[in-house]
C-alpha cells in the first residue's frame, strides 16, 4: 500500500488586509503519495504558488490541516516548522536565491552547517558532482550561467536528502534547451532517490512529465486532488520523456 506523504484538509488562506485582502485558498484538500511527481498548474493568480508555499511550510493556514510525512505542520510553531523543513523538504525557486559572495560549494554547504550536519562540505561536493558541476565548485554565482545556478540550487535542495522536493517554476528563468536539461535532472534525481516531487509550472510540457497534474483555479483545486496508484509505465514515461 502506498504511503501518504502530503495530506491537506480544507485549507483556507487569505493574504493581505481589509480592502486589499485576497482569499487565496478556498477549502483546498489534496493527497499526495510518496514517490509521486505532481505538477500544479493553473492561471496566474489562481493560488498555485501559494499552495506550494503552504506545502513547504512557508505560509501558514488561517484554518484547515496540513500533514507532511505524518507531521501536522499546522500545529507547529515557526521554529519547529523551520527545523522540520530543513530536514525533510528541499525547495527550488525560479530565481535561484544563491548567496552572491559565496562559491557554489559554500552555497550548498552553508544550510548543512547551520543544521549541524557532519561533513557538510564533503556532502556539498558530492551533490554538486551529482548535478554535473564538479568543475565549478569554487565559482561564484555571477560566474555561472542561469542553468548552472539552478543546478547549484538543486544540489542545495537535495543535500539534506529530503523526502519531498518542491519546485516553484524551476525552468521559468531559463531558455528552452536549458530548461529541458534542468527538468531532466529534477526527474532523474526524484526517481533515483525515491523522493516525492511537487512543482508549479506554466510549462505544459513540463507538467505533462509528472505522474499527476493538479489544476487550480480561483483558489480551488478543480481536478487531480486525489492520489492515484503509481504505475510502472507512468514512472517510465517520466524517465524517458
């Protein structure tokens, strides 16, 4: 029987105040099984990126419940959520979010050091080699191409060996060919490490590579909310796409 890694129940979230407030999530419920790759899609302003941030513990619900790997994030304070996130959730952003005055190796190692992980720099080196940047360890972000910077960001996300990898428009700042290479890397790492991948994208081709698409419109999930059994053919389709 598949293990449920994400369960969201009746999530409600309003951002902003008074006349500027926006009801972003409206009774959202979602189930994701371990090992799935989920593409969250929908129009701009539909709430899909906010849903992703809720899954990452970066936005707190007004009401409802969210469980990640059985942990009730909605009941934890910010410090405990941050600790859980650091150990269990890897996050890749569209804009890379690398520290400009640190080398690629340092960018990957610093979060590990902050978490008191042993051999942080050796783990960082291994992760950079795994994403094809073994020759770029001492380069700074400004010396790297956009695709290389995103590879550093992926290595940083993967370094703690998370069960869940979350990506917000991971190819959005890249040209088509570089974006395809980054997508290949994400799906390869997800498959080989047995992780769950949840990503937001406007790219229909990228979303189609996922084992399931969750469609969001006006703060509600309109299709794809329920987990489906993973099939070998679906996994192979992702691998070969």
